[in-house]
């Protein structure tokens, strides 16, 4: 009948209009190149090494020659250490004054720079004997992470801000707020400068954020939950969070550990997306 024809015609027309609209919507929202960021990585363990389970790791770096430097926290237990990678043995230990809580650590011009928790005081140590050579004051809200590209210091204070700091006078020369999906990434903690990026442990997560030091763009997320989960499954119930990233630029090795972790891992990344 005629009514039937009209209904069929209307339905066909609606369908065509809907199709056109959908494809237009798709054109607008289909993934763009930028949506490939951030990249997501999981990890493979290439090697594991012993790590002092008494170390409440707050700063970690690799200094060549299978040698790591580590800053540890907790009141009355804070320290700076020179550690042998292969054995985990602490070769030189500098205990901090009882009132200081050791945090981020980095090596620049043969000197170790360290910041401390809940204070704006930092210390500089001689890399060989770990003797304290200087004390400084910084302008961050707190002292959490520290790293360097050998020109500036990168700092974190537990907020979403990545600081660029002049290593001569400790003035803040730049600041970037790190965001992901429009939200600030808070709790930026231990840092490492790796191949033009700043990597940051995000406190109380098993994730490392890969950040552009140019503008704070979040370039990627590294997912490391397996490490802590496997340690707990193996009976290490007292361990705290993942914390501590070190980079061997010569051999391109990435090391990670955690607070009170009995192991330190060399890892390799695999991109997931
Ligand atoms: N920070 O690394 C996130 C900057 C500080 C961690 C402070 C953890 C305090 C633990 C206190 C435990 C007392 C037994
Ligand atoms: Ca580090």
C-alpha cells in the first residue's frame, strides 16, 4: 500500500542520514596521531641483583663501573651509600644526622646532590668518600626527587610539578605541570634523566611516568606491578613501594628497585599500545 511505501522510504532516508552523520562524527573523533600518547609499556626483567632490604630507597643513580649511589630515608636511618651493583654490598656509607630524612639523589660534576623530606635543605657530598661538602637551600615546596641532564637539576616535591633548577644557586628556572587525560599527575617522586626524558616514580603506584622536560608532556606510562607482586608472593610482606630508577647511559641499562626491596632489577620495556 501507499502508507507502507512512505514508511519504508522514510526509514531508508533516516538510515542514510544516520550513516552520513556517523561517518562525520567518526571523522572528527577517530584516533589522531597524538592519541598514540601516552605510550604504555610493560616490562621484562633482564637481570636481578641483591638489594639491602634495610634501605628505604629514596634516591638511586648509576655512576659507571657497576656502581650505584643510593639515598635512603626514615628518621635516624637516613643515609647516602655507594653500592656494588652485582653484590648489593654497601661499599661506603654516610649516615645522615638524625633529624634528616634522605630523599632524591643525583650526580653532577663529581658531586652528589641530595634533597630531604619536609625540609628545604639539601646536601652535596664528595662522590668518592661521601663526605659532606656543602649544604644548600632549594625553592621547591619539599624535597622528593632529583635528577640531572648534566646542565640543570630536575626536581620533584610530591606535587605534579617538575622543576628545573640551576645547580649553582638552586633557583627555580622552569616549572612544568604534568597532566594525563586533563588531570594533574600528583606525587611525582624519584626521578631519572633517560635519553632526553625525565622518568618519575609516582608515589604509591607501581607506575613510572615518562615526561618531556621541555614542556612536561606525559610521553608514556611504564607498568611495573609484577615486580612488587612477585616479591610479596615470594613472602616479602614488609616491602614498601616501587621507588628508585637508575640509568646506565653507556650500556643502556635501566635499573629499578623499591623501599625495603631485597632485589634490584635490570628491566627492558615492551610497548603495549
Ligand atoms: N616520600 O618518599 C613520599 C617523599 C616520603 C615517604 C615517607 C614515608 C614515611 C614513612 C614513615 C614510616 C614510619 C615508620
Ligand atoms: Ca634516579
